[in-house]
C-alpha cells in the first residue's frame, strides 16, 4: 500500500475542512478526495438519523440568495452598485468582477473548492449509505437518487462557471497513486452527458412530490431533477458549447496537454438541441403531473374592487415573491429573503423618520439598458414599435388624468421612457414618480393615495453617502408587497424562498430548444404557443398579433433567427433579476455586443427633472475571451500539472 500521507504532502492544501456534527475529515484537497478517518465514517452511517444528517450536508452546498450581491446579479450588466461605497453587510466581489478586477491568483466568487467539496461529500454518502442498518430500502434508494441529482447539479454548476472540468465519478481509494490524483479536465460534452445520465438513473427512485411539505420542501423530486436536466441539455446545446458555423471558434486551443482534441467541441451538433427538446418535454410532463401552472393572483377579499392594473401587478410580483406558489418548481429553503428585502427595498412612507432609517439601504439599481429592454405596452421592443416615440424616450412628459395613475404619480414629471410600457416594467421596476403598491397601503380606489418613489437628489429615496441606486431604478421584483416598516426601527419582511426554477423558465427553455432543434414552421408555431402563455400572463398579446400589428419587423417571428431574438428577449425580461441573464448572455455568446452598450443610469445627483432625466455613463465594460469562464485558481494549476488553465488566464 502506498503511503497516502506522502502523496498528500506533494499536493497543494486548499482551504479549511468542513465539519458537520459528528462528521470530520482531514483530507482537504478538493480534487484529491481520499476519505480519511474510517471510524468517523462508520459512525456517520451507523444509524438512519446520522445518515440523514449527512444527506443534509450534501444539500448544504446549494448556494443561497440572501443578499442580492451574488456575482451573477451584480457582476454583469443587469444591476449596478457603487464599488466605492461602504457596504458593511454585503460582498463587493460581484461589482469588482463586473469592473474587470478578476485574477487567477485570487479569483472572485471562486466556487471551485466549494463544489468539489460538495462532490466529495456526495460520493462519500453514495459509497456508505448502504451500511445503514435501520434505513428502509425504499428510503435508501430515494436518498441515493437525491444525492445523484445533487452530484449532477454540482457538476453542471462547475461546468457553467469554469467550462470543462474534471468529473468526480467516485472517491479515490486510499492507495491511489500520484497519477490518479493528478486529474485532467474532461470535455464539456462528457461532463454534461455524465450529469444528465446521473439524473436519468435517479428518476425512478425519486418521489413525484415530497410526502411531508413542512419538513421536506426543497428536497429533490422528479420535476426538479428533470428541470435540472433540461437546463443542462439546453446549456450544452447553446453556441458557447455548440458553435454554429457563423459563431467564432474561440476555444479550439483549449485542450489537455497530452491530447489536441478541444475540450469544448468546435463542431456544431443539431443532436444536442434534439436532446434538449426531449429533456424539456420530460420536465414539462413531470410538472403537469403535479398540477403546476403559471401563477395568477386570486384577488384579495378585503379589496374586491381592486383595479385590473394592480391585479396584474400582484400576479407578476407574486409569481416570484409568493412562497411555493403554483409555478415554483424548486425553491430555496436556506433563507426566507429577509436580508434581501431589507437591503434592497424602500421605505415608501413619507417623512424624515423613514428617510433617516439606514437599515433600508437601497444597495443598487438596475441599469438603463435593462429598463429599455422591457417591451412597450404593445408587447414589442420599444425600438421597433411603430407607435412608440423611441427617439423621444428621454424627453420629459407630465402625467395627466388620461394616463394610468396607478402606474405613475398624478401630475408628476418623468421621462418618456417610463410611459406606455408593458406590465412587467411597472411590476418589477421601481423608479422616480413610479407608483409602488403595498406596504400596508392596499386600497387603490383613489390612486393618488398610493405610495410612489421619490428618487431625485435630496428626496426620500435619493442616493446618499451610505447607499442608494446609482441608476435611478430599483428592484421591485424582490420585494414582497406586504413587507413594511411597522415602526421606525422595525422592518417586517414577508418571507419567501428564492425560486431556483419557475415554470415560466421551463416554458422559455422549451421554446428555445424547439426553435433551435429544427428550422420548421411547425416547431416555430409550437415554440410561439409556449411564449404566448408567458406573454398572456404578463398582459400582452401573442407574438404573431403583436408583431403583425405593431412592429416595424412584422414578419420577424417567421424565421428561425427572428424568433430566436424574440425568445431571448422574452427570457431576459421574464427572468430579470433572477440570476439568469449573466449566464444566458454567455451561453448565447451575445455578451460582447451587450457590453458594448455602456452601463448607464439617470443623473441621480440632480434635483430638477430636466437635469435628473439625462442618461449618464457610469462604467464602460470590456469583455474578452477569457471572461467566458472563471480562471481555475492558479495554485490548483501549479499543484496539478495535468490541469490546464482556461484561455487568457
């Protein structure tokens, strides 16, 4: 038997080992997953209650959404925060990443060790759970299936962030040699296939739904697993991993030292899209069996005369914020969004006592380009709406009686950009003079009594030396309409779990896969039918009617490329601020074009409307080939000469 301690001494030691209850392991290198401490492992699996704790450990690596500062929110071009401000409770690594300050020596938001630790613990569980003496066979099989899905998901998250990565099929044996420890990166297609296969293996043993929602909500079910598989298949079929002839071949030089075959295939495969279609269909069947459907606000019996405008907003806002609503496929149970709402919400009550309350910090705001990406009220892009004054979108307008005063404050002055927009614009964005329904102010009979945003310099929601929106827009989507101040120093955040996946996303994934899999009228029509379900819930006409009636490109949906544009914009709108855009624009390889549009906002340091409503450039982003993937931490590459670094790092 080889001396494992000598092997370990020749490898880099990473991070601190985790200990969970009775579980303690001394192997800390996340690719050298040699389990040590046999007695501890025996104790961990000597009874059902102990094994269940280890199952919880396998779930514990799922990333949380508790502050809104994750890199896929503040590290792109969707939300911007001020990197010079003093934020005592959130990380600035996201905005540093957005400003191009990433390094290979000390990567920002580096999940390489995190997810390889997760895979280590998943493998330990799978290799030992059969030893548990008092675990019923059906439950053992279900737990194994759950951990297989988690293992697949962690591989996918590594693939999405780092590109091709080493697959961790099983733990290394205690007598593993140096060559076995020094793993190589596996091709991206193999990583995706491995993850998808794990999920397929797991499906028969997974429950259709959890048996005890109060205790097991958030545990893996068939619908969750199949939705993850659909995302994996759609991602690996996308241009970043499956370049079409018109897409630059950027990764031909990324290969292992002993093999010239690219780790990311440079040959287009239509079969990948066919697999994505099949995966989406499997997931849709599973969701349908649960009775999942796009959420619709049932109304409030206390306010039976609520206007259709506010009803629509309640449908759209609660599709995200109402916990475990009818379209949530998988929700986050690790937190209840309280910190998120406190850190990004507004105190809408008027008066100095609320304005001076520093707990509501308004950490940042959506960029102007995101505000412009929402459709017009006619359901088409504002730049191609024949009836929308696109050239005059920054001109000032006064809100008069004929305007919907449940959207904009009566008699206020604001930019033309904030008029005549689709319902999701008003439901999910806050902005100066925009009405913000809720916070214990629910009677909209007289819209002039509703709360509204006051964001010009010196007003209640202005930018200050401790916080504020640099852009003049606010993320209303994250804030439950019932969250409110109850007293000056007491803020109540209505709890909900961040939705990992909503049914609307699955519909849009399916539409995308259908359109890409086959350039045919039949596929386009089926894709449009799923788009239209999302659009109808948003209060918009169907694609065909909207484009034929209002667009300068009335036949856009009749071609594969035109419908692709429509599907992608629909996804960017519907899933805005949900940690999707950051990854989507990379897998579509549209990120370079979008980053050429500067990060802009209103001139928030101004008091007068004429001065405030002037677009100002906050930052000009750059994007290079190296930015598609994170660098593998340089000490990992140094310690393992078989591990090739990503291009540009």
